[in-house]
C-alpha cells in the first residue's frame, strides 16, 4: 500500500504516483494521459495510455472513485477548476479564508 496524505495510491502504477499526487495536492499540470483520464474521456485515455497504464485502467477508475477528491475529476471543466484552485492546498486555504471572515 502506498498511502500519502490519507490517500491510498496502491492501485495505480508506481511511476504515476508522484504526478497524480502533485495534481491532487497542488493542482499541478499533468500529461495527456492523466488529463484525459481525469476529464473522463475514455477513448482519449486509452489512446494516450502507455502499456502499463492501459493495463491498469481498472485500478485508475477504482482510485478515482474511492480515493481522489470528487472535485478534481469527471470533466474538463472540473480539471481546469481544480488546477486554478491549486488542488487540496488551495481548497484548504480557501476554506480557511472563509472561516476567518
């Protein structure tokens, strides 16, 4: 099990963990495969996946459904908004600012 900051990354390829963690935590830009996957574009996801990621699609879907914040995936608009927010860090900062008003 590869758990970081409360998220279990064990079901996805090891070489992808750092990229998806930076995206979730900071809203960092990701490559074509992850952008397609996070945007819920199945045909583009398969088209951009390397052999390892193609074989792990079930693990990716399980990871998104069970581990990833709902606001960070599901459409191109959600991905863009998550990146603009700055990921979980930006989400927490925004929440803290609202709480101090």
